[in-house]
């Protein structure tokens, strides 16, 4: 958490001055207000539960389409893992355009069909799948998180780790493809930091965020290894995603949400391992929906 003192302090100051609203303008969500506690949603949910089922149901987040379904954290992400690959007839699938004749020849000469070009297009689609999951309000509602730069960045890193971990299973090709995704991620984070109003010493903050990224990757790898204890992943997620600055003990009100995010992480890791190479390299997969009947993300453009 010490690195967050330097990297997040400047960004949080920007949020307090309402500059953070621009960082989320591209997903059409209102700017988050800096919370006095990191777990105000978790505490509110716990308090509502203690008042009874009716009160708990009343805390369900409302949307333009109506009330969201009640979130039962203790029963979520317990189903058998399965492949995340999109079916052949899915409207979310992204395919390279099929050209013939002179168009195909010209695109070939322009290296449109080269291995590198295909990898870059695929990496863009994969990263779109990540941001579609992380930028939606569902993930913050389900896991009872305030939408701040820190929580968004932490979830972004978590999903990047899930993807990079899966790609390592494909050997050198997977590692190289993962590098393309990382470069896209790095550019996106730089834009988010800049839009948050942190333009002064931007390079310094990006280096700090890079250290946090690699530090979190190592911790997640360790927490999910065969030698890890059952609660290691829960503790890592608490520190990386939920913990306030200077927090030592885990917030009791946040425990159900933290445990649910740990189950989600384990299940997605297994689901991605069951997802075939073609789907991973083309981006034709979709993370597990967090809420039933949740609108599908927009189809990415190659």
C-alpha cells in the first residue's frame, strides 16, 4: 500500500476538485465523489441486511430500466467453470473482413493480414473485453466498491493478470501477444491518469503505477499457486482492491464482498484456462456476466 501514498494521493486530489469526472466520461458514468471510507457501500449493505430482507432488498441499485436484481454474494460464483469463448453465432464476435480480388491484394501488400497486424487487432479486442467488464457499474455494485481511480485501476490490473496468466499457457506466442495487450493497457492508463487532471510529473506517476502493476501480478500469482493457503487470495484482494490507506485489519462489513471477488477471480481463471487459443487470440470471449439480464457490452471494432 505504500506506493499508493505517492501515486494515488495526487490522483485523489484531482478527484476532489472534480477533475476525475473526465476520466470516466467515455463510459458515460457520473464522476465518483471521494468517500470518507472505502467501504461505504459494503457498510450500507451490511446494515441493511441486519435490518431484515425487506430493507436489504430496498438497497438494490436502481437503473433506468428499473430495480436491479438482489445481489446474494454468498451464493455467487459457485457454479462449475466453463469456457468463456463466444458461440459462432454470437453478435459480439469480431472477425476480420473478408475481401477478394484487388482489395485483398492491396491489404496484403499493406501487411493487413500479417501475423503482427492480426495480433495487434486481436489485442485491441481483448483489451476491450477487459474494459467492458471493469468500466461497467455492475462490478462496483456487486462487489460493493466505490468507483474511484484506485478501485478502477485495481480491477483493471486484476483482469489484466487473469488474461496474461492465461496467455502464458500458450508459451512464447502467448507471452508476445500479452505484450501487445500490455502496451494498449499502458496507453489507456496514461490517458485515464491524464484525464483525472494529473498532467504534472505524469511520467513519475506512470512509473509508480507500473511498479504497482507488477507487484500485484506477483502477489496474485503467489496467492493462486498450488502452495498457497485457501485465504491467501482473499487477503491479497483485500490489500490490493479494498483496503484504505493505512488499513491493517480487514473490514468486517466488506468480508462477504471480498470473498465473492476472490471466488469470481478463481472461477474466471479456470474458465479462461478452458477457453481455446483461437478465442483468446482473437478476443472472441466474454467475461462472466455479474448480474442476470445485464446488457451486453458493445461489440468492439477491429
